[in-house]
C-alpha cells in the first residue's frame, strides 16, 4: 500500500512539475525565477501539496517515519500513549472525506467527483461501523465510524444541492 501511495505521489509531483514549468514568467521577472520548483527546502509547509519534485515527498516520508518511530519506541510502555496513538490513527482515517467536503464547498460544485466512489465509501463505513457495534469494539471505533458516515452524508447532500443549484442556474440562463 505504501509503495502504491508513493507511486501516486510521484505521478502527482510530475504533473505539478509540468504544470508549474508551463506557466509563463510574470512581466519583469526572469524566466528561471518564475518557474523555480517548490520543494521541501524552499516551500516546506505552505506548499506541501504543491511540491514539484518527488524527492521532497520521499524526504518528508522518511523524516516523518523516523520521528514517529522514535517517539513510539520511547513511549511504547505507556498505555495512555498507545491509546492516544490508536485514537489518532482512527480519527485521521475518519476524516478522509473532509478534503472532498471542503473542496466541494469552496468550488460550490461537485463536478469531477465520483458519486460511485462516495457510495462505496458510505457502504464501507456503514458495514465497518455495524461490525464495530456488533463486536462491542472500544468506543472510539464506532464513534469514528459514525463521524465517517456523517461526512459521507454531508457529501451526498452537497451533491444533490449543487446539482440542483447548477441545474436551476442553467435553466435560468437558457430562459433569458
């Protein structure tokens, strides 16, 4: 799974690099300075998802893995830390739909979003949460599953709202 994710990041970095290189320089700027690559070294936090070289993502992944491993090793005897780490992992996974929800809201559209993908997310989240409830899993499992289902429902609501809104705008434009 990690290899597949890194391959996707490499592809995304290549596309971003190509798009970044194709932009023409601003008037009065030298071409070389206008198309400087965004890397972990010159744009570390504010442009994380716009880094244009794959090595920045590899470096970040390596540093993150080393720091997280060291912290986990140091606190591995602490039940509180292990419980927090587990909750942080569950909560992070529960928020996977949030970027899509925010993107839809910012764009006031769900154009380009796959409704089938959201249906599959929702089915998986409902089945997973039902399993947690039936198996009497610790409370954080069904809570995070419930959060995922709520996010899925909000994304569905956005889909129907923006689809109807755009359809109404098209009808009004055609009438005029």
